[in-house]
C-alpha cells in the first residue's frame, strides 16, 4: 500500500495565515473533511467524534462522561473528572475546534453551530465537574472565542437564508452571552475593547444599514415588555409566531 500523501498535496499549497478546507470522498465512499496545514493535511470525520473513534463505545467522549456522571448520580456520589478524563476531554475540545473552523471556512454554518454547541455543552460539563479551579479556568478562557464562532455562524446562516432580522437577533443573543461570560470572569470593562465583540457589532451595523432595519420584531417586543406595553407586546409575539411558521 502506498502510504505517502504526495497525491493529496499535489496542487494544494499551504498559504500562510489562510485556513484552507475541503470535503472529499474517501476510498470507501464516505465524505471526510481535510484541512491544509504547513506540514501536510489533517483529515477529519464529519460525523460524531472528529477522529472517528468511539470512546468506550460512545459516539463522543462527552457522551461517555455524561453517562459516568449519571452512574455517579444514581449511586448518590459526586462525580469529578479524573486526570485521565481531563486529558481525554481536552483531546475532544481540540478536535472539535479544528472541525468547527473547517466548517466555517467551508461556509457550512449549520454544522459549525452544531460543533460549537457540542463544545459549549462540554465546557459547561467540565465547569460543573472540574477537579479544580486551574483546570476550569484553562477552558473558560476560551468560552468567548467559541461563542464568537457560534454567533458568526448563526448570523451568517440567517443571512444565507435571506433573513436579516434573524441574523441581527442572533448577533444580539451572542453578544448577551458574551457579556455574561465577561461578567463571570470579572472583566466586564474588557468587553468594550474586545476585537471579537467589535467585529460582531460591525456586522450588526452593516446588516441594519443594508436592510434598513432600526429594530427587529424581537427587539421591539423586548422594548414593549420593558415599557409595560402589554397589548403591543402581545401583537409582536403573534407576529413573531407567524414569522416562524
């Protein structure tokens, strides 16, 4: 069997500072993702765990950890991640990061959202069952970055579906979650200078200007509730409900 990757690299030069991704058909017919890096190619499975393994028979290591936590809960014992489990969780974090940025590069925003949600849920689990503050903070520092990716993807998907109002609402929701993150680490003032936050706000301004949207229905509803204008709020809820049908 020829094991070199010369054919795969042929005509696909690495570009410094630019992520390149593609979907190809493997020998057995399944579709896989490839990322071009300086030293070659990363090949990633597009379903379940990115490395294609089934940890302890589960689709992902996160699924296995949740099962372990349920076992501990039934036994009325506290579940805390062991050193080995921390290392395996870290592997899954890294794998999902690579696939998430691959989906963003390929503009497959729905899959990027799904992988971001997996990472955020695993972060929540790690925070709840962490063996110590140091391990918790080592992961929480990246929560804003994952939220940024998810918000980008959700807004881009809405634009792709010709729904600028939903894109603006997705940005608003993402910024609120990022605000909660910055508050949780006592860094509220840093949010105003964060480049990811500024990029999302720039996208928001651009969408409003391009589509002449001063306030989305969701924003109008929130304002009506804040002003205790309940009849107006009821009409706006009906309008939102009809739009989602």
